[in-house]
């Protein structure tokens, strides 16, 4: 029986995977492709996470696809709305029919003889492994392990008589009515859960080791909602997207250049939200703005529930768990019926799949990333990895556009293999992500690296990436093209091949 073959295989059917498939349909309509999804539903993060209040921490005018306007009045959207948006997009472009569910990619081997990938796929329902082949592989798996989140070792955990829950695995039937809830963490998940759970809980406490920067943002974009009465939806979307991109990029650059005034601005906003008598030790981080990702609070909901006394914040270190809650190193005890460990993610590349080139194991942690898309010495594979300082989808969109441009160039020149190579001995390697967040620091050994200069440098700058990847020339001395049985070619040489 012959192996089923595709021009392109996409790993993952979440926000990035569906977007990649739609870009292929739009820009490379002749390509055959399939999406391999390990779970039994599309949506990725937005289908996996089901905890109360789950929402985006980026506005939907930039988290939405460039080709599919976001029409919901809410600019900061809840998880179910984002999931519906992904599903609607997939149906509109017909890519929902290309998804193969319960298909987990375990291993992919590059076959240089035939210039294709041989992909081992596990059926998570039957346990059977089958093989597919493709000319090009695109990983759209995100950056964390879907099977388990990160939870530190807490002494005495087994003594606690209540429930301990990680937000990544939220019980559908959890009843927290009237309960004392402690949420461990200070990131986006924690600041979302705390106000969302005060609707039923007796009291919710956010326990943090150290504060994060938290900023109130509007839940709705009033300007865009008003413009919809006079302008076409696509134009309103483009205007809002351009404005928000410019603001986010400008604010990030200003924060990096002038951290002290931005720090004062952020803290003064918190002080205004909390009102007189606020204890700012709980809101004053030890690091500069954007050394870690900023937490967005729609309409200041977190601050509102704290002002009303429904929630509180404690900054301390955990000594141990006991039968009734958490004993802190300061001597204070937090009584709890439910403890939620919003302690972060376990980072994972390629959804846990392993790679090989001609049977030899290939480790992403041993290579460099090229243009935020491909990898040194690894043929015909792209990875979608969004921005850490802006919306994920901004980078995902232009990554997919770049891959489509690359595929069309190869077709035009009759080329089948493309591999990034480094020919610059002066190039030095740097960490892939320049952030102090705990989940990033824990995973540095698993991540690829970036280079000290272009095209190996990750700019974290949408305007620059847009110019280079959507409109820039494809000619690049670092790209090596070849065909089985023929010599290697650079792009310039490929014109005459």
C-alpha cells in the first residue's frame, strides 16, 4: 500500500494552524495539504483552556487574522468567542474538511533522496501509527505542552484536604460557591481567574511571590464600534489593526528606551484604580516594564473586585501546604477550600515531536532560527512562533505569508529543497526569547537560538518583519536550494537553473 502524500502538512489546528491553512488556500490554491490535530477539536489554546473568565490578553483587532475581520464589539474577547471565530474562519475557507483529528505527530524524518518528510502519526484513539509524506512541514503547535502545565513542588501538598487544580485542566463540574479560593500566581491566568471567580466564591486570594505589571484596558473599542455605522467592516478592521499595532510597538519601544517614566505611569494607573490606601508593594515589580509580558485587565475588573473586598492580594513565599490551606514563610496562614496553581506553562516545541535528517536525530536546541521561521541546516520545515511583545497572530500571519512566497518561488524555479545555512563566522548565538518570565527561563535549554544579526536575529518588531517578510526580496545568501541528484543552488543562481 502506497504512503499518502501531501505538498504540505500542518501540525496543529489551533489559531496558527487554521491560519496557515487559510493562507495556503488563498495564496497557493494548487497545493494539497492536511492539518494533523492531536486533540478531537480545533481551536488549540482556545479550546483547551476552559477556566472561568478565559480571555485574550491581546486585542482582537491584532489577534484576529489579517484576512478575516473581527466583528464582535468586544476588543478583548472571551475564549468561547475566539473559538467560534477560529471555527467560522475554517468553515469559510473550507479548511475544516482538511483537519484530521486525534492524529499526533510523533516523529518526522527528512528523506534527502526524495526531498520529502516521512511523518509518523499516532492515532490517539486506536494507538495505531501510520506514516504520511510531504514536501514541506509547518509546525503550528504553539509553544507549550498541552498534556500538563507547570506546577512547582509544594511541600505538604498531599496533606491538603481540599481540591488542587491547574487551570490547564479545569474540571467542568467544579462548584466553588461560597468557597475560599487561593490562586497561586501573578500572570495573565491569575489576573483573569481572580475577578471571574468572585461571582460565586466566598473570597478569592491571589498569592504571588512577586508582582507583575498590570494595566487596565477597555473591554470594547468605542471608536471602531462607532465607525461601523459609517464605514465597511473590512476598513474599520484595518484602521483599528493599524492603530493598535502602532500603539503597541511604540509603547514597547518607549518602555525599553525610557523604563523609569513608563514604570511610573503604569504604577500611577494602578494607584488610581485601587483608590486611596492601596498597598503598592503588591503592584510594584522588581523588573522594568516589558522584561516580562504586561498583564491586561479589561475594564479594570481585577481592581474592582479588590476594592469591593471580594478579592485580595498577598505577596509572600509558600513554606508548605497543610490540611486547611497554605502556610507562608512570613508566618501568615491562608485558609483555602480550593487551591489553583496558575503557576505557568511547560514549554514544548513541535508538540513534542522529534526530528531527524536522513535518520540522524536533529535537535532544535542545537540550531539557530532563521527569520523567526526556519532553522539552520533543517530543510523544508517552518515553525510559527508569535510575538512575545505583541499579538501572537501578527507574527503568525506574516510567517505563513513568507512560507507561501517561498513555496511559490520554489515551484517557479523547479526546486524542491530549501535549507538555511550560516556562512558568517562572526555570527554569535543568543537566547531565542529575551524575556525574564519564569516559563521562558525554565525552557531555555529546549529552545533554539537566534543570531546576533539578520537574518538570524528575531527583531520582535512587526513593522520591520512586515517589510522584510511580506515585501522584501527572497534572495538571500543564507538560503540554499537543491534538488535530489543535483548540486546546491543559491536563490540568485536558481534563476538560471
